[in-house]
């Protein structure tokens, strides 16, 4: 099942995808919260609710192409990101395999929807792309073993961890270069876990800049897979419904090319993951 969050006035509302259209789940099944995070926190079986919404008599279908999308989880409690989680990306960055994941966090103001423009900041030209698989947590998880970890995943989406490289390198923690406004693209759809291989393993992942393939890899090449990542995180913290984990990027990023390739105003960057979707954003210069 595929879900989107779309904008309706000042609201962000959860809908299920039905071909080229969407159905607002809350309007068809009013007991389901209109917000994906609230719905998951309430313990709603969203796949079952989506089926009910699709079968509801007289339900309105909106053309998917005619709605403005929001990030599939507009306001995650936290977005946890992994650095250097593909063997080839670690190598191109001049590092050996880390002995523990390089975790960092993104704030909500850094998130961006499919189809929106990401502003290249006035303070830097080193604006880079990173194609990633995003995991959306479906229920509260603490001290979860690897064997049961995937039971806590609701679904998967595409993520572009757009990075301001010179600011990223100003500190060893990376956080500042990963939290510029509207640089973490999340979407366009959220695919329920039952529609994909367990742990999102074995999926082709690409980024394309102005149509040129820049990254081309497979999620099986991740150093830490989804289950192990959840197990490691929940040793330390509680993952809550609607939390997002961005699973790192493969080789081919702009900073590692000779000469480096930086995104600029007018560019189009795409992230495509097999079975998950195609996330597209344009680049514009930040306005004063």
C-alpha cells in the first residue's frame, strides 16, 4: 500500500494512493487521525484503514498530480541519519568501515517535500546530493533485538540527504551541514513494509542530476542493515511511531568526484529506489 501526505490549506493530511488518484483516509474513515504520525501513535492499522477508505461509498478521489505534497511524515519526532553506511561510499570518503554507525539528527525545518525547490544557501556553493532509503517506524521500540526489529517498521520512502559540505566539515559532528532549511527531501510516497522485501534489502537505488546517473547501487550493500540499525539505536533511545531513519548513501556523491560536482540553481535532482518511488526536487538560490 502506498500513502502520501498532501497539503490542504494549512493542514497536512494523510491519503492512500489509488492509481493516479488519492483518497483522504480521515475523510473516508473519520476515526483515523488525519496525520500519519498521530495515526501510527494511536495504534491504527493503516493498511486496513486504507482498504476501508478505498472501499467507502461515495468517497472523493483527488488527482495525485493536482495536489501539493508534504514530506510523507511532515513532523517526525526525530529523524536519525546514518553516515558512511555503504562500503563504497566509506571508501570514496577515504575512510575504513566504521566500527559503529555514524549517527546524526535532522530537525523538522530541514525537511522538504517531493516537487519542492531546495534553496542553495547564500553562504555556500558546496551543495551536494545523497540518495537514501528512509525507514518510518510504526510502533514504540526500546531494547529491540535484531530478530524482531523489522516488526517495528511501518514502511519505507525515498530520502535525499542534501548536504552543505563545507559546513558539514566545520565540526566533527556533521549536524550543522545537514540541517540547512529544506534540504532533506522525503517522499513522494510511503510504501508499507508488506509491499517490499524484508528490511528493504535488494533494491536498486539511484540518484540522477539533470538526467545523468550519479549514484547507482543496491540496498544490500549497506554496512548496517535496517534490523541491525534499529537494534543498535534502541539500545540507547526510544524510537516512536513516525520517527524516520535515513539509511545512508552509496558512492557517487558530488564531493568525491574529480572535479567535484555541486548542485546549482536550475538543476533537477532525482532519487529513485526500486519498488519505493521516484523523488524529484529542483534547486534554487536562497532568496534574501
